C-alpha cells in the first residue's frame, strides 16, 4: 500500500476545509494510506488563542489518531514555533534559536514518516521539516503545493529564506496560480496545477436557499476582504440582496445585506449554485495578485457565476468584470456588467477535481 504524508498547519477535523483536506481525501479514495500531519502549533499558539485551540489538539498531541481505516492524524504540538518579532534586529538574533523548531520530538509519527512514499508540504512552517524528513526517508518523493504566498503573510523571514533554499530540491513544485509561475520562473520543477473542486457536492440537486427576487450577490471568503467595496455596492444597489459568508469582522449595516458568518462548506454549496453574481472583492496587499486563480474563482466558475473583482486581479477569464477600488462609477459598471453577462457562455472545462490533481501526483 502506498503511503502519503500531508504536512500542513490545518487540523484534520477543522470546520473550515482547505485544499489540503480535499487532497488528503482524494488520496484516501485512491487507496493510499494517509497521514495528516498538523504543524505550526505550539504552546505559544494556544496562549495567543489560536483558532485551532477549540479542537482537541492538546489531547491528541504526540500520538497517531486513526480518523478511519487508512487515514491517520498527528498533531505536532511544540514548545514554540517561529513568529515574526516585528524587528529586523530581533528577527536576525532569533534565527539560530528558531532553527531548533525542526528538532522537536515527533514520537509516534516518525516511523510513519520513515515509511512514506510521498510527502506533500503546505506553505507554512512545516517547510522547516524538509531536511529532517529527507534524512529520515531519502527514497520518498517530495511535493511542495504552494497554497499561499509566504512573503505576504507576515511570517518570520526565516521561513521565506528557507522556502527559496529548498525549492530546487522538491521533485515537484505544484502552483495553483499563474502568479506563482512568474514568481518561480527561474525554477524548472514548477508546474501550474489549478485548485480542484469536490464536483460531486456541486452536481447534486439542491433547493434554492435564497428568498425573494435577485440578483443575489454572493461573497465567500475570509482574508483581505474589501469592505469599502461592500459599503459602496450596498448603497449603489439598495434593491439587490448581498450575501456574505466568512469570519470578516465588522461589516456595514444595511437592509439588503445578510451576513452568515463561517459555515461548513457543504452548507455553502446551495448558495453558490443559486447565486447570480460572485464577488472576489479583495483589498490590495503586495503579492495579492496571486488570488487571480484562487479556489473561490474556480467555485464561482463551475457554478457559471459572473465574477466581480478589483482591476489588480485581471486575468484571461472573460466572465470577470473589474472595478477600480474606491470608485463608485466603476463599481456600478462592474456589477451591472456581471448582472447582464450571458452565464451560458461560461466554460467549466478548466475546472479540475481534487482527484484529478491527486492522480497527477500519484504518477
């Protein structure tokens, strides 16, 4: 039986599922033995009220837990993990000390690591384990799935430097966006592989959850949300219902806005399928261009939703209508263009399943 280890900061039973959850499930469906290895979790994280602390991570730390047959979880809880100290001097001084992070015991996980056929690393502190895992298991294949743009996430500089150092040593660097192809253009092992979908969830019939007439405008997400866009759009289109999913902090108050907070992904699917317009309305941060091909964009595309996005996310998709942030007229025009777009013309051919990606990696 083939064995794969997913090295990620996500917790296996988290309410909010990320790409690594779906990829692990895809390998499990393909008959592999799966180990979901949760890193970037320390006592420092718990003191800072890390969202993962609501799960039984302390009770499960340091031992293999069988989630089901052929699928195990391991929570690697360490005394500390690298954090940005907001000072160039302190970051430089702490660098040698933080390298100890990769040396903390792994107890029951180590024999599994030594037997694995494939490792898949996320864009997080687990990258610091690359050399240790290589030493434990030099015969395995190593894949880096670039799920985030590390330089824009505010990590300790040690992590970005280590990412650059080990990139050429991966058997494959799988990137979900053309932005990363450009960023890593000097690397020959980089391959563009878009995010996948659980199409079976979208292909099942479901009732329309929206009440009243539309167009129903939908946002699903968490980070970098452009709340100024929402404030303006609510004012410009007071008769259009807007629906926002995600933990987004304080939102504007308006009678045509419904905020749902975070919901399990399966609950979101009916809203995605029956919406009229999808929003990818993000505020700009250096490196935010990587969101041109985010998972949300593929979800909207598979549901044949016209998309409204800021101009800095321009790409080749014909069904994206762009606006200039902070400009009422361009926001109005983008939303009107999306409302009038011929949804039947939106192609879904480029949308992959997670099983498609897993099959490529298994080869």
